[in-house]
C-alpha cells in the first residue's frame, strides 16, 4: 500500500506493550485521509474543468494511488483507529481528534454511506470526552462539528454550552484551554459558528441536508442567506422542531439532491429511492418549498 512517513498523529502518542510512549509511525489515519481527499479532489477538478489531455497521466496515477491507500480501521473496542496498528493510547482524553478528519471537515465518513465507521467515530468522541477531552476551544469546536456530522444535535449543543462556559472570555474571545491565563486562539471563534451552521445546514457528499442536527433546545427559529455547495443560497424557518418553509436561490445552473429534515417531506416533490429530492435550478431562479 501507499503510505506517508515517517509521520505522526498530531501531538498525540501511542503506547507499546512494554509501556513506552512514542509519536512516530508510518501512515497515521489523518495523513491517509488527507491524501485521499487531495487525490479525490484532483480527479474531481479535472472532470469539472475539462483539463487538457496532457493531465491524463496525472489523473490515471491519482486513480491508481487511491486504490492503494490503506482503509480506515476500527479498534478492538469499536473506536476509529488512529495509527496503523491498534495501539493503546498514552493519553485517552487527548485534545486532538485528528483521525476524525474523514468525518469532518471531509466527507469520507458519513452515517449514510459508512455507518460502521460513523459509529466508530462516535465511540471515539465519547471515549475522548469521558477521559477529559475537548479541553481547548479549538478542540471543542471540532467536536461540535463532528457531532453535527453524526446528526446528534443535542450532543453538539452540549459542546456549544461547554465552549461558551469554559473556553470563552466575556469579550467572546476563544481561548486555548480552561484556565484563567489560557491564551487567545481564533480557532474556536471560527470553528464554533461553523458547527452551529452544520447543525442547521450541511452540503457535502453531493447532498444538501436541511436541519440535519437540530437540537431540542432550538425548537423554533430561522436562518437566512446560508450558502450550500452547488451554487445555492438558502433561507429556512422551523416551528416546534419541524421545518415550515425554505427558499432556495440559485447563483449558477445547478443540479442538487436535497435531503428534507428527519421525518418530513417536501410538498409537491417526490423523493427517490434514497429519500432525496433531485432538483435542477437555473442561475437566478428562486424556489420556495413547504414541508409536511
């Protein structure tokens, strides 16, 4: 197989049977997930842009390399494996969850396409939090986004509360830690709002999902002007946990697949076998949807 290395899973260590802790390894999960993302997007860009034939050798090599990347693995206790071997963790509550890159920000792991791996990601998050993980603003923000991708709005909301209570100053500056003298770090200020948006709207893996991780603490509300992949801008309102109306504005000619909120349908539109609504929109078109 093709692997990176020598490398590490950022800032984390594993333990060998003799009890010693080490950083270095060959082909950590995060490296392989990033490599897979780069190769996949290179191929997609070639297809979308109609790149010249001179690039065909590069694309052929990219396809071949993808087939030789190591697959994701699951540990003996059901978590996503962080290193090429099922090592014991030196710090079970480590703040980094780098091996979950395939869940977020990428879309290699989703509850719909890879349910077993999604469950392994959830087990990883639960284990890290139980051991004291998420103790920095940036780490907690990543956790919010991961719970949103797993469609658990209530868990994401609890991490939002933790972030605001433990790693946010009165001036709303995010800090790297939970101590009085923890330093300012902008990651949480950028990552937490991203997580809130992911709870309300997701557009990855070729699908736009409406209210995918709405927490019970937000029973009614609305958003305006959120952008989704495919050149679509959306407004959406909901009451008592149910979507009531959405407005889609296309900024380009586009074909999308829309996933309604859980246990809801879109009036006048019939889902396909996967429960998705295929829509074709022209640049400048506005489409209003109602829900049942």
